[in-house]
C-alpha cells in the first residue's frame, strides 16, 4: 500500500490555520502532494473548531460527508485534529468509527506515527522543523500556545492547555527561514499573545520578542494577535510606537460593556479600565487602528447591559468589531453555573443591532481615507485585482496588469466602504 496525497480542511481561528500549515509541512517532507478536494486524496485531515456551536456543526457535517468517501476506499486515511478533540476521544471514536486518527491541537505525532506504521513510511525528522512550506507573502507564527485565563465562556484552555511560550531564539530562527523564502509580513499568534514570555525560565515579554526579530533581513512588517487587556503593558505599547516594522494595529477584545457581565465572564477588568487602556494606546500611538471582539447574549445579559456594550462601541469607535452570539460550550464555567437564558431570537437581534452600528462607524472611519495615499503591501491576487493591506490592517484592492506581489506600494484611495478600500497606484 502507498499513500501519496493529502487534503487538509481548516475551520476556525488563525492559530488553526497555522497548525494546518505546519502539518502540511510535515506531510510535504514525507513526499506527499496536496489535493484541492477530499475525493482525490489518500489522506484527509479536518482541523476543527468548537469555539461556537455553529463551527462545531460545520465540522460534524464535514465529518459525516466523509463516510461514503471512506467506504469507497478502506485504505484512505481520515484524521480529525484541533479543538474538537479533547483529552479523551472515546465518544468521538464511537460517533465517527471511520475516523482513523484523533489529534489534539499541535499534536501531530499520532498521525505521523500512524502513517509510518500503516504504510511503512520513514517518518524520522519530518516533525523537526514545522515551518510552513507555503510560498506566502504574509504568514502566521504561533509564539505562545494555550491559555491560562479560563474565561467562563471559553473552551480553549480545556482543549489547547495551559500557556506555553516558545523561546525567542526558536521564533527568530523561524522568522529568518520564512523571510529567506520571500515572506515579508509575519503575524505573531497566541490566544493571549501579549502574555508571551511570562512563563519562560528567563521571563521575557512580547516587546522583547518584537525587538529581537525587528531587524531580520527581508522582513517588512510585524503584527500580533490576539491580545488580552490585562497584559497590554506600557512597554508593549511603546514598542508598537517606536519600532518601525511593527504595524499600528491592535486587536484588543473587550467582550462586554457592562461590569457585571465582565465579572461573570471572568475577564479581570472593568469597562472603565478598558477605556483607560484605549486612551493610553491612542495617546502613545495617535494613528493606531483598533479591532475588538464582543459576545452578545451572555447568560443574564439584560437589555440595559447590552446597551452598555453599544455605548462603549459608540464611544471608542473601533475600526473593526468581531461579533458573536454567546454559545454554550461543554465543560466551561458558564455552562456549569449559568443558565443560557437569552433567547436565540434576542441574541440574533443584538448581533444585528451591533453589526449595523459598527458598519456605520467603519464607513465613517474609512471615508476619511478617501483621496489619501497609503502604504500597501500586496499579498495576493483575487480574480483580476491585486489585494493588500495597509499598516492599519485596511484591506485594499487595486486593478493593474503589472505584477506587484510582495511589493510595498503607495496607493491613492479612490473608493471606500465599511470593510475594504479601492485605490490607484501613486508613483
């Protein structure tokens, strides 16, 4: 028997995307070739997300669709990885008996060992360097795995484990390797990325890491996400302001605008603390753009408490807001101690109201960029348009026949919308 091709399906956060790229790197080293659909692959891997029920339902649907594909070829290997796989996978094995391998986040060995034993493949060394093998202009680098916060709504600590930082030396080596292959922008990843380094034997922080990799040859831009307000120190803020390659964009989830809800969420700060932090950031970095995450319909959230969230969004005027309706997750503190008492209809209504508010704010902010010239790093072509991002993480499209992939160019903005911009090259 031989196994020569693979297909990886990924859903969820940027960390999942990075995990998939690392697995693909290992499979490439085994001589396997990627396929564009599961039907033509010898190995099918699903990288799962269960942060919300909607994501879990999509994974379940995809897994179910693979059963007839497996039946057509018993030697085809199906693997499930990611946050759906907990410490005990017995229930998953019972529900999906046609899945061959179950892997927790960042644990690639079960699949590699299975392939080696089943197909007689020499696997030694394929996990020694899991730098992504993709030829991308912008890519992600996980720098801290897991989370120690145990917010009451979140399943991540139960599935990805406690916080564990990589060393600066290890990350710097990966950055050098990526830039030598043409990567120009890196995003440093973590569930709480600004907690980076606190757990190391020689404690460091995110600002130390950004300084260490800043002068890497070929590296144009550094980004990071996702941050937690309690770890966003003045030292990190100063690094964003002072280091030229660090982009002026911060994703800083606040989750709710009401203090009682924040206590129930176990977020560790008040809304006034969050506002003070935003003010410190804007005082130090006047041209910063801000994104955030919000959960609506959390257990016990009243209309008045939701109005506090609307007021905070109105007051701060974020560039982007990622909105989610509360979704009960197994084993979390919230599902064990708090009734899910906000109706689905009311959650949907609150999502829509917040989306409309943020759309208006984003339109207002982006409209101010009309006619301005912005620095854009072109990272891909979508149909007949080149696509890139500004330092403030604004998505920009330009139409031109010339090849600008990987180039940083000046673009005069000719059209604005709430979610993207269009422009023309400025010579």
